[in-house]
């Protein structure tokens, strides 16, 4: 079975309590782990303003997962996203080798360092 690299971002409704939000995120994380997915990275981006209203909501909790799994798991994951009324939107993408390399550099903070160095030179 071939594993591929994926990343998924999903937006949860802002009316959830902190506990409900964490439980929902944990539910999707557990779904991936139960289906033999290997987590690479997980980020909680927090409450953000939406570009346009979704279901009369202007904000949402953003959650990011980067993982390796079989392609068949994506259909299962997206079906669960669609079934859960707490999920406003989701997007799952396949990562090529360039995207994987970019994500590794981003996690290390290499892009922040280069902009900080440029600012120091200007000062």
C-alpha cells in the first residue's frame, strides 16, 4: 500500500466552546490514527475572520493537519467532515515533494529568519 503526503485544513463553527472544539479536533485526529495515518504536523490556527460569511458566521476555528496515509483514507475523512455539522469548510490536498520540503522549512522557521535578517540590515 502506497502512502502519500497530505495536508488538510478545516474550519469549525465559532459557537463551540473550547472543550467542544478540542473534542472535535481530537475526533478527526483519532479517525486518521485509527486508519494507520502517520501525523507529520498539527497546528491550531485559532479563531480567524472568514473571507465571506458561511452559514451566517463571520469567523471560524482553523485547524491544520499534515499527515501520510493511503489515498483511500481521504474519502473516509471527507465523508466525516461532511457529516459533522460543526465543520463549516474543509480542504484536503496532496503534497508533492516540493510542498513537503517547503513545509519542513516553514516548521523550522527559516522563512521568518530571512525576513528578520533583512529588517536588521535595513536598520
